[in-house]
C-alpha cells in the first residue's frame, strides 16, 4: 500500500504563488509516475500535470507556462510550483501515483493507483 500526503495549500491573491508538496510512503512501486489533479466545486476532477520516473513532463493547457512539476526520487516527493495564480485555479488539489514504465506519463484519473487526501488552494481576485 502507498500513502500520499499533500501539503502547501492555502489562500493567496491573484498573481501570487504557492508550492504544493506530496510525500509518498509505504510500498512504492519500482517505477511510477506522479501527477497532480484538481477539482473545483461542482466540476469534474481534472488533470493538471504529470512527471514520469525518468523526469518527462506533461501539463494541461490551462496551467502550461505558470505551473512547474518536479520530483525528488530520493525523498519520494513531488512538487507543484504554481505561479501567476488566477481565481479559476481555486480547487482542491490532489496528488496521485501510477505504477508503470520508466517514461510513463498518465493523464486520466483511472490510470492512477493511489491518491492523496487533497489540499485546498483558494485564489482571491
């Protein structure tokens, strides 16, 4: 079993920045991708960004150029640096892990095996 614990959410003004962290523990797979999703009130959970075990990246169009995903495999931690935040970025942000190949970069919810509990990000206008 793998546990994922997110931290770093909060309230920020539009144009500001936040950094989310997600620490994994337990029996992590040998190779796994880590991603971030978000869910705003009344909306579906949507993909934000993913990083493969090898470091390959993919972002949703809505955050490309503003958000940066990174991972520290030694610490089994993934980060999401969010800059130039907008009110429409307000959501609960979830970290997720997916067992797979070295360059695996899943982008849909059902491809992920483990999920964190979520952390609230609120951007005020």
